C-alpha cells in the first residue's frame, strides 16, 4: 500500500542555498536599464537585481552550465538545454547532445553548446533546430573554453586541453586560424576591453593577454595558487585592472598599465572561485563559488583592494544541527561542519546573519578542522518575554559543544558573535586531554545555567553570565558510560541525564542529589525533553524510541519501525506528535495519545536534524551532504489530512526535497494514483441499534408544533389592511345652486371566502405515501417528505389525515405505524415525539372511538415508556458523575 507524496507534510522551500560550482551570468536589461545576475542553485536559477532575489523555474536535475543573452537565460542539465524567458518560464528546449553539456555561448540568434564528447552544436534559438554540428577529435583538440570575440562577425574562439586555440567561422563552417598556444591546457577565455585582445587562462596559473588579430602576446602574468578559474576586466571607470580567480578562493588584481600585481584578496571564498564579473561602468566585482556564497565587492579604498558591499551566504559544509530560535518561528539557528553558526530567516533572506566561526579551536589556517557536533542548544524563551530579551542583551544565550573537543563555547545572538566564555572543567584548564570531550549540552529556560555532559560520564553546571563552574552531579561522575543526553525541566527542578550504560537518572537541579534511576532496555543514543508537557523522548541504539513521563518516571509509549540509526527527534508545539528521522532516509510522525504512526515518507538523503516551528506551521530538516535547510509545511493547518494510524503493510513513498522555485509538473499523464488525502467522514444516520439518535433538523422545525395555535394568534393582525379607494377623475356633485360633493358609499362585504370542498378535497402526497406504506411497510418516503416541511405545513398535513379532511382511518393507522418504526429504530427521536404529540392533539376524539387506532396507540405507549426509562437512567448517571467532579475534594 503506497500513496503519492507526503500526507502530513508538503514540500515548501529551501533556505540557505545561494550559489554552486556553476559560474554566474551578468546580463543587462535594456528596458529596465539595470543589470541582473543569474545564479544556478541546484536545480533552480536565481535572478538578482540590487538586493532582491527572484526565483526562476526548476529543472528535473542539477544545472551544470549557465549562460544568458539580452532576452533569455540558458541552463543545461545532462545533455538537455533549456531557455528561460522572464526568469522563470521555459520557452525552448534543445535536445540533440548525447553527452553532458559543459560549455555554453549565446551567439546572436543562435546559441552554441559543447558536450564532454567534444561535439559542438549551433542551435537556432527560435526554431530549436540544429544550424551546425562540428565533431572534434579529443586526442588532438579537446574543447575546454569558448568565446565570441568582440566585433568578430560570425566567429568563435575555441580553447583546448592540448593548449592550442582555433578561430572558426560559424556561418561558413571553416577553420580560419589555429593558434599554437603555450603547451598548457586552456581553462578560460575572456574578452579584454580592447578590440582583438583576449585573456587566456592556463592550468599552470599563467594568464596570457593575447592579440588574436596578429597572434602576438601582449602581457603575461602568473599566480601561484593553481589554475585560472575565472578572469574579468574592470572597464569604463578609468582603472585598467584585470582580476583572476583561483581554486583556493583567492583573487589577484593586476594593473594592466604597469603590468604588475596590484593587490591580493585572499580567502575571498573558502572554495574555488566559480564566476567573477566586473559590473560595466562601476567599481563593483561580483563573485560566486561552490562555498555557497555570493558576494559583491566595491573598490573604493586605498591600495586598490575591495571590500564586501553585499553578500548572500550559507553554510559551505552541510549542517549538523538546526533549531528554531524564539517563539515567533521566524529564525532557525544552524551549526555546520564548516565551523560556523548561522541564523536563517524564514521570512526574507535579508534577515539572515552569521554568528561567526569558532576560530580558537581551529588548527589550520582556513579554519576547516572545526566541526560542530549535533549538539547545539538554543536558549528557550521564558514566560517573561522582556526579561529574556534583557538577558540575551546582557550575556550569552547559546552554548555549543564541538566534535572531539572538551571545551564548550558560548554565543551571543544579539551581538551575532562568539561569546566570552569557554566552558570546561577546572582540572583541564591547563592541559587538553586527548580522549575526553563534551558530548551533550542543555541550557535552562531562564538562560542562566548550562549543563554539559562529558564522554567520561561527568555532568557539570556552569553559569552563563560569568562562566563560573557551579558544581557537578554524582560523587565523581554521574554515569559509568559516556553521556548521551542531558535535559533540564522548565522550572529548574530536575536534571535528566542518559548514559551509554543504559541508565536514565533524575537529579535535583540545585542540590545535585540523585532522585531516581531507571534502567533502559538498550543503550540510548539521545534524548529530547518537551518542557511544557514534561514528556521525554529517548532514542536507542537498537533503532527504537521510547517516551517517558518525567512526572511518573515511567515509559508510556514505545515505537519501533526505523531500520537505521535515529539521527534526531522533535516534538510538535502541543506535544501531541513526535517526529523522528533516521539513517534509513525516512521521516516518521508518531501520535503520542494514540501511540500510532500517522505519517511516514522517504527522502533522497537521510535527515540529520529536525526541528518543528513553535507555531506549528513548518517542519525544518537538514540532510546528509546537503547545504540547505528544507521547510515542510504542516498540511493539517489548511487542508483535510488523514491522521488515522497507518496500516502495517504501509509502504512510504519517496518525496522530492523542496526547491527554491516552484517545481514543474513532470508527470503529465492523468493515470497516476491520487494522493491519499483524508476523505471527509460522513456520519451514518444511526451509529448503532442500541443508541438513541436525534435528527439534524433545527429546533424551529419541531419544537413549536404544539404551540402553533398560540403563535398564530400572536402573529394575527388586529385589523386587516385596507386599501384606500382611488378618487374618480371627475368628482361627482349634487344638482343645485350650491355645489355639494356626493359622499362615497360604504362597502359592506361580509361574504365568507372559505370554500368547503368536502368530498372534492384531493389527497396530498403525504397521504398517498402513507397508503402505499401500509402494503410495503416502508416509511422512508413519507418521513423524508415530512422532514422537508415547515411547522405550518406539517400541521396541515396531519389535519388532513382525518376523514373530514380528506383522509381515512387506514391513513391514520399508517401514520401511527410510521411513529412506531421511528421508535423501534431509535432514529429521529425528537421528531417522533413532536409529530405524535401534535397528532394526538388534533385527533384525540377520533382516536378514542376507533378500536384499531387505540390498539396501535397502546403499543406506542409501551415503546415510549421503555425508551424513556433507559434514557432517564443514563441522564441520572451522567448528572451524578458531573456533580461529583464539581463538588468532591480530590
């Protein structure tokens, strides 16, 4: 049994992804008179102007090559090339390559693409047809760079891995000239501001400024950081400067007039410079790299070096732990393997900020050795919001432990910097042990204390404001094995510790005395406390999960079903759900009240960390070898979602990770299975035969049936409305000398308008249905007809059952049997009472004189008595229990 997509959580979007290994593209929009920057991020294309990001479309696979002209953006994946219009709409698709495309060059009304099999294809942009195809021999000329020289009509310049260059005429399909090169592979080609001049970047780190018209080398530079990855020229602002990028992230700036190195911008990126472009006419340099950073440098200082004007950056290495910060659900703290702690906003990228890098622990110049462990704890907000804000401004509110290090660090969210304290035991102040390190941390809800667990089983308490050691739990160590988790309750009364030897211990927070110890079925791998409800989640090494109530200190739920190491857990804000992720690439949601699995889905890479928004609207996840933080929307907040337990044979489906852009509908066929949405439950008319069921009709339909005569008297007007008689056109007068008007004659119309039809009265539909029901014994049709009528019409229909109203004794008997059927089924109970009461009120004299009707009434009386006795007993029992609960002293 399988269903398409996730049931409870739907892919929303990804945070923290800004750049990749594909060079960016800068294009000028003539109508807007503004430069736009296109960056490939995974499967999506982001377009930036001054400070705004506009998401583009999403392709089925990661983008491997990017280019742009004045109208379109070209992006390729594998052997397929797409063209985007308006930054988001795929308008053209070019299919013809048999290998992955690695070079693109727009060329007027054409676009040129080169694949790794050394096949060059010139495409007509509008017709999507091949204009020209050239196959090169890899052994003699493997194309590695592509450029259209300025003012060279219909010509392109190709660089090769063998070091030679070739100039081709695309229109005539002729090789015009072959440059011998410099015996080294060409990595990049860039047009210089001067006509006929091209900069050639080589794998040795040399940059050759060459005149291709006369085949002469004008300048030659060399950098010591490896191959040239990107070249750009500063134009139109009076500074002849050339910038070159390197694989280690350094940028070299060369003065072209003096032909020497002007300055260096070291560590501009932590990885290779993927793309580098000077903005025409402005002292701005745009760079991007595979370190997930996009930066704009401005050259306005002395020495010619640049400073960062704007930047968008995320983690350059995968995240290891993410947690929501605060109670508004707008900030996510993330610790990454790159040694940084960053805050990502779920509202807008401009609110992102980096808290810095743990430099003091790093052992290499590029700070690459420091790795955050999966233990970063954020200070929870207390009930007193202002007091906590004041504390965060006064001292650090975040504590972190690091992989393989005994020292824990503090961080300040308000100052966006590393804190002032380094927390470690007193006996290790002077020397650093090799095999002892911090394994778990927690911080109190007031933000005053940090509790740190060690690999030796020691648990220490530190003051966050002063960094002073405030004691430890146990005589020497709290546990015999390594600490796998620590937690402090919301009132600072208990500290809960879990050890690798399979014990969970409860300690008094202030006195540090052992209160209770319980043995677990297996060694725990981690714990998580939901402070509001006092529920502790415990993950075990045998891939099971237990839920422990810290009030009773007993295990109340046990879940099994994961087939890999449990990486992380998170509770829903109300404590009803426990969401877990495992190395088996599954994310499961457990319902704690029912103890059942209510949702499960698979992802491509295992989620190493989970966190649920304090407002309950989003679930955030970080994954193995992935730089992004993925948001999943809680669909139960805005649509009908099945929260029923999943069956034992349920097979979870693979869900695509969220993207920064809306995903295209890949499956256009209409035969796919529909999503397993929750089907709206329609309650049957009768849940059980032993239950008494009321109808869903409003009270106005049945409650006032016995008082209709009173209501009619109250609503009857005192005098009927009189229409004024219209005056004649010529007012009549009496004959005589003095004109007198004729008085109007008073009308005396007392004739009755009531017509007595007698035997001519026709039978109503209700009477006809009752007559038919005498033989069929099916009373659904007359009952449904009666339920559709209003109070006045019901009275008219019941009056018409008597012989003087056009009915008969058989019809009245059929009506009584219909009431008996309703009492037997115990359905529409209040309607049966109201209809019978009105029937008795209208026809009591006739009923008392007919033996058959009296016999039927005696049967109804017995049924009514039995039903009412049963209901009265249940009412009395409920009232007694309610009274006891309200008055008893518990």
